[in-house]
């Protein structure tokens, strides 16, 4: 067997082993959290329950929904708790193939991505949900019992968490684009008007149909874009600047 095939198989076996470790870590955390599955769902549903009219409650239209939905919440939390170990396994697998300067850039960006994603989820849970649910409770027509199915609520929460988590990754995306010289910093500044319009379009698509929630996604998106450009100015190499590039055309 040739050397390239040996190398490929060794990488394949390593990937399998690390994937097994990742699944085991998530499974262990899930088993530890399993006894508190109902309490975890109650914590996730707290923003909605606090906004429901007096005597209001959530419903389950699926026979097994009262069991499966808390299990899904517990699994999601288990993944988030095990995420540092999951990222370590991913890093240990890809790090040997990176150059030293790529490692210096990748590790802080990965850490920042995780922190920003968690901040985006916390922003949605503590600020967006109470605001949106409070608004919905006020606009509900008279005589209408405003209740929701627990499965639909989980779907709404997951999509909102994902939308705000990804939104808060904008600074990292901007830094990567500039550092990899895919887009120049000056070009990103020129795109600012389009980004503002796009932010409100994204807010209209991924949030409920009210102005408040749209603003609560669009405004942070614009501010994070500006933060990304500010940070990119400090981490980018000197020759990434257009003026410097013209003076040093031979540099890559």
C-alpha cells in the first residue's frame, strides 16, 4: 500500500475516533441532564409563560410531544455544554495541517465565534422574547385564547436563536474576509448602505411581523458590521490597505 493511501486512512481513522468522542461527550452530558428535562423546557418557555394572559398555558397537540420536546431541549443544551470539547476535537484534527500564522488567527476567531453566538442567544432570550411576546399579548383580539403548541414554540425559539446567533457572528466574518484578502476594507465601507438595507430585510424575514423585533435584529446587525470593520483595521496586515498595496505591488 502506498504512502498517500496510508496517510488518507490514518486521517480517516482519526476522524472516526474524534467523532465518536464528540458523540460520547454529548451523550454523557445528555444523560446527566435527563432527570431535569421538564425543568429545562420550563426555563426555555419562561419568557412566553410570563407574557400569557392570566390562566393561559401552552398546549401539546402531539401524543408524544410532552416527552419528545423536553428531550430535544435537553439534547440542545447538552450540545452547547459539550461545545468546548467538540471544538477542541475539531481543532486537534485540523491544526496539524495549518501554518503557524493560520493557527494564530484561527484559534482566537473560533473562540470569539462561540462567545458571540452565545451572546446572540442570550440577547434573544432576555431581550427579544419578552418584547415580542409582550407585543403579541397586547395585539391579540378580544375573546381569542392566545396559546401555542410546545412543538411550534420550540421551532420558533430554535430559529430565533439561530438567527441572532448567526447575526452576532458578523464581526468574525468581516475580519476573515479582510484578513484573507477576499474583500478590501475600503470595499466593505462602500457596502455600508447596502448592508443597512439588507439588515432590515433580514430582520423582516427572520423575526415576527412587528417593527420592534425587526429593529432588534437589524440594529445589532448594523452595529456588529461596524464593529467588524473596526476590528479588521487592527488585525489586518499593513499591505491589506489599498494605498500601501499600490506602493508595494510585489507583496502578496
